[in-house]
């Protein structure tokens, strides 16, 4: 199954995310770039996901020290109380080592002045979920795969070349996880 290119990207995320991100942009004092992953990216950028209440991010490139994202828009913040949405740095994840070269700009036409969001490409996004291997991680992998966004050979190659060497523990465990995911993805979806 070849990887599908995403041609029609949304100008902005759907509400309430649109309003949440506009409010966040208005509070920033300098330029901010977020490397995003998780359910928000799967749903809002790739159109294959589920509802989520957070934007998980791996890295934040911040121009001003005053722009502490988790303080400005994390759990318990004013935007969280208003929208029940929040930003969260993801700590327990190992992305493929070259993910930064494949980041995709999210919502490039959004009217934000300071905020730029970047998504992991679909294969890197799927690989970022291998280590945790929770129910939602497997669901997101299958959603991306069944939407034609992840090529299984590319997934397997990147795993062995760009992720496995950087997993500090349980490599054989993760090998089995990847093999199981590949097997599950090869089973036809009969729910249609």
C-alpha cells in the first residue's frame, strides 16, 4: 500500500481548537514553534482520528522565556478552564531520530501571528506510539494505516533504522509490538 500524500490540508482546526489556538497566539510574546504528535495531529491534521482534549508536543522552539506554554495553556490554565483543552509536553516517547526533517506544517493559512504548529509525518507519528503501545496508540496506528497514510514497509524500515537503535530498554519487546502491529494492519477492516 503506497503512502498517500495529504493534498487538502485544513486552513485551521475545527472549533473549539480554532478558538483555543487563536487565544493562545494572542497571549504569546514571541515566536513559538511546536512539534506536535498524538490524537490532535491524527484527528485535526490527518483527518483520521478521534476526539482528544490535548495537543501533545515533543519540542517547543520558543523565542521569549515568558512564553511558558504549559503555564499559559496547560492543565489548570485560563484557556483550559474556558475550553477544556490544553497543551502538554510529551515526556515518555522516543520518535524516529530523523523526524525533524519530515515535519509537516499544520494550518499554514491560519491567521496566527506568533504560533506555528508542525506535525510528525504519519509514519513517524505511528512509530512514536510503539514504545507506549496503549489501546489508543494501536487505534491511532490503525486509523493512519487504514486511511492510507502509513506504508507498512516504510514503517518497518524506519523502526529498525531510526527508532530501535535509540530505545534504551526492551528492544525485543518493541520488536514484537511492531510485528504484531504489522500483522493487525494486514487484516482487512470488516467494519465497513
